[in-house]
């Protein structure tokens, strides 16, 4: 028994129905999501501070 598959390019496929975002209400964040987002924010701020420090160090503005 020979199996045949038909490949359809996404641009040629039937468009899927999208979700109406205006009908959705605000979503509640769980505690773990809130902690994860706050951790990500703290990490990004720390990386930004380290980049600024490194640039100032390379520019010779820190006097080290």
C-alpha cells in the first residue's frame, strides 16, 4: 500500500479564523507568572547596568 501526501504552502492554504481580541477580557496572572516576569525585568535591568558600566569603563570615564 503506497501512501501519498499532498503538501500545501501556507500562502495557498485556507485562511484560519483569528480570535477576536476585543471580545477577550483582561487575563489574570498567576503568582508564578508574576514572579517570572519580575525576575525577567530585574535580569534585563542588571544586564543594562552592566553594559553601561562596561561602556563607561572602555571610555575611561571611571578612572580605574
